[in-house]
C-alpha cells in the first residue's frame, strides 16, 4: 500500500519543479509522486519524462486552473494520505516522514501542514483563522495598512507562537496533507467556484465542518518560493484572488455579505485607478502608474463574478 501520494500542479516553473522533485524523499514510507502539468510551454513535460520516469505525469493541453489540475492528481492517486504540494517548494530533511507519522499517531486529524519558510529560512505566514467580513474588507486590499491590528492579528494567528504544534482553521495551500478518508467524505477542491485562490480555505472549512481537526506542524519544514507561477499573470492574479474571495463569502456567509464585499472591491479598484492617475499626472513614475491602471481596469472589466 502507498503511504503518501504527492500531487504537484505545475505551470511554467520547470527549474523550480526539478528542485521540488529532487527534495522528495522518505526513509520509512512509500511515496507516489504525481505531476499535473497545466499546458506549460517551458519544457516542463519533456523534463519530467526524461529525468523522472518514476513520476506519474498528467500533461494537460489546456490550463485547468489550480483546483481542476489538483483534482486530477488527487483522483489519480492511491495513497493513504494525499499531499497537495506547490512546485515552487523544497521539502527539507525528513519532513515527509514527520507528517505521515503525526497523522498515523493522531487519527482525529484530517489535514495538516508544515511550517513554511521563505528562501532565507525566515518563517512564512501560513496559519489562518476563518475570515470575517471585516477580514474581507482589509486583507489584501488597499486598506490593509489601515486595518485595526486585532483584526489581522487574529486572522493570521500572530497571537500563537509559530514554533508550537497547534490546531488551526485553515492552512496556506502550498503544502497540505489530507487523510484519504476525509477527501472521500467531504470531496476535493470546488472547481466550480474556485479557479485558484480560496480553494484551500473552502476545503479546510468542509474538513472542519465534518468534525476533523486541522493541524500546523512546525517540526516539518518546507521552503516556499512564493508566487512563481501567479507572478507571470498579474491581472489574472488580482481577478482570481478577489473573485474567489467573493465566492467564498457567498458560499459560507450568504448573498448579502458577498454583495457588500463585491461592491467594496470594485469601488476600491476604481479608487486605485484614480489615485494612480493623479500620481502619474504629477510626474511620479508614469510608466508604473499606467501599468497599474491597466491591471486595475482589467479587474473592473472582469466584474469579479
């Protein structure tokens, strides 16, 4: 029996994917590695075929998004546990063994994640409590710098030491291990509502609603080179992130909160267009201002629906 299936969704980050694959090792458990490629054009598929014949490769001819691609890998997997792992990661030391062992010893835990590190080995924020409407207004919007400290401290769990193993509401999706029976019960990522972003939040909420615990395990560490795929499409990143946020609130908090958030977000992008335009007219980095205005206008045209 396979102990751990590792699903890696790749899009045009071949060099990072190679580093990720080279870091996957276990002394005590059997591994199954599945790479799902979302129509990369950087030679990723050929590299995996040539250098990693032991890897199960699913090569899509079109981009099925984070949720659709990862669901393909999950459905093709056979392990007792399923890890969803970003290609821009590097698993350190015996992290895989530590995570599998913890799940074996704690049957009440439905999912867990390691401590994520930045490339300089500083701790990367990866633990979260479930968002409130106030969180939706402040987090990752132009108002974040003005947010009352208690709102984001609570959301990011900055009141809990990052070197302690503890229960959380949800985890950053760069590396999460799910118990197979949990996925069989609550389902996989909601590809209908989430192309990318907030999909891990939604899935973790379903895991918690079903009565399972979700745990942050700092004794297992993974380096995360943040945003290497999404940085290739800045406008799309804004659109998918904010659209998924609205979809999450509609799904879990109802149409009223979703509508309020939707109107606020569109208004905030209009405000930012005006602000960037004024700065450009005053001669401040006009090229940068125009580029930002173009991105924000694409977000408004998309409608966040």
